[in-house]
C-alpha cells in the first residue's frame, strides 16, 4: 500500500529501542482520509470471506476499526482495558502484557457482544510481539465466535508477533511490514514494498 | 434526531443511580451506520462555522469522532488518559474527575497537534457533569486554539454539565437530551424530542 509506506516515511519518527512513532497520522492525531484508504484496502483483502463483526482494542484501534467497518457494513466491538474487577459471568476476560509500558492489564468484552455465530475480523493499528492480538484471539475462542482473520496497519516484521501468529494458522494481513528502521538516518525499509 | 431517540429507548438500559447504559450501540458495541447518521447531523448543525480539527477523548469518543470527521474532512485528535508523568513542555495536560469511577485522571494532548490557528470542534458520546468537556476546553485554551463548539450524542439534561457549559458561552449541540429516566419502568423522556 504505497500511500501508507510513503506516509510512514514522511511522518513516522524512528526512536531508540525499535520504537516507531506514528502519532502524527495514526494513533494520536488521526488522518481520516488515510483511514478511508486503509479501510478500503482491508475490504479488498478480506473480500472473499464472510465477516459480521469487527473486534478491536482500545484506544488506538478504535478509529481505524470504525472507518473500516463502513466498508464491511458490520458493527465494531472494542475490548476494554481495565483494572476493575468484573462480575464473573458477564464478560470474557484475559490478561495482556504491554510491550510499550512493561505492564500487564486485563482486557474484557461483554458476553452480550461476542459469541457463537460471530465471524470476526480483528483490526488494530500495530503488531509487534503480538500480545494484544493473542488476547483478542483468546476472547474470541472463549466466546465460541470464529476468528476469520486479522488486519493490521503496521507490523514490525523484525519482532516475533507476525511469524508466531501466522504459524498458528491465523490469516494475518498487515498493510505495512517494517523490515528495518535506522534510528540515526531515519531510514525505514518494508518487507512488502 | 428521531432515530437516536428510538434507538436509546430500544437498546438503552436505565440503571440505578441515574446510569444509562448504551453499550449495545454507542460505547462498547458500536453501530457504524448510526454513527454515519450522527456524523451527518453534527455536520448539519455546525455547517455555518469553520472547523479544521476535531478533538475527542479516549476511548468511547474516538469512533464517533472519526466517522463525524469524514463529513468535515478534518483530522481527529484524541486526548489520552494517562497516569504516566510526561516531560513538561511536550504536552498540554489537565486533570479530569470521573463521575462514573469516582477517580481523578490526567488527560494529555501533544503540543504538536493542537495550537494557534486550530478551529476545534469537540465530539464526545456523553455529557453528564461536564468534567471531561471542561478538561478538553482547558487544553484548547492553553494551546491557543479556538473552541468552535461541542457536539455530544447524549446529554443528561438533569445533571448540571450542559447548563454550566452553555452559561460559559460555549456552543453546545446535544443530539439527545435526556430529561428523565425511570429505573423501574425503563421509560426515558427527552427534552428535545
């Protein structure tokens, strides 16, 4: 997706520790015209399968998921990050380890909004070590819904998440797969360019 | 906005303590076709003013803000809730008291994404005591941007937020203003129906 590669090069900032900041257009300030192109591309890639729900995780996945959902004509459910103890039985819940913050948090989805008969596409902004996607996969499995695939905007191809998730047999479509980033020159190469 | 009144009556749940749960279509599961209608209505109501940025707050405002932004052709910035100490100088920050959780949290917006020359429309799902909107107003003022108005999906008209914010001279457009809710019968009346 050339406009995405170009945009990451133009506005992405490579920081130490393999951090790629894209908050100018993806996850703090959000370029909705770009989100339209992203949503259209996800629809193109998943046009051969039936999907009746999009699942994402707060907060930065929500915008992309909502704009993408317009092309699929399905509702979006977002998993909530929480520290609140929830009444057993009302929600599906699992733990997720945060790569960025070095913490563990719970994610929850109400049982009312995920279950048998749901054909779920997961949408998220980033895939690095894949822990968030693992968590969402667990919630989907626990609910009896079917995970049809996952659409990711930026995958860090040099981290293990993508490989591990593809090995599980999950259909994973990443629009930009970063192969390498140079903190000094700012140069970014993509595996799928 | 009749389809919104109807939907709140159909899928909203009145709980004790003046709680209105609308997570079937607004802030956990999200009905994107409804969001399109909401976005269109905000555009109609704010069609007479210049807006070049939409500001919202994570997490449940993000989806509505993004779909609304498609009608305004402007980017969205969302204020982040955080407990992280941020380096002074990089962000605008203020404290917000949570009505729902009885806690105080910090919200931040990077200085890069809000400033002089920005004509800002605030979009959020709920207005009750108005503390989140107060916080966003503070960030906008501190940044030198101009607050053009605020678009709210559901205002609890029996709480003080709306009155207080209108008295400040802020242009506030709430699509559904709840006048009263009956926990026993589930009956909901709207001020603007």
